[in-house]
């Protein structure tokens, strides 16, 4: 039996609302709150089977609050 073929994807999570994962190479802004990806947004390398796009299987983390400037 052959081993499954995995691909690595780099994704990011919005620092403002914790939404994600978002595609690092395609998504410049958060699809949930429109925050532009910044140095404080967390990135993560994940692996996925074959050519499937990564899918989050658990619920989105709770949103954080930010002080207004």
C-alpha cells in the first residue's frame, strides 16, 4: 500500500478577529472583518492530502477585542 501524498500550505489567522485559516498567497485581507494582514497576524504551516485545500474542522476561535485609536 502506498503512503498518502501530502502538500504543505502556509495559512494565516487574522490578528483582529482570529478568523482563519486564510490563504497566505491569495488573501491579503481577512474575509471576515477586512483587516489587512499585518506582522501580528499568525501564520501556520499545515499539511493536506493531495490537492485538497486546507479545511478548518473545528470552530473559529473566539474573537478578541481591540482598543480604538
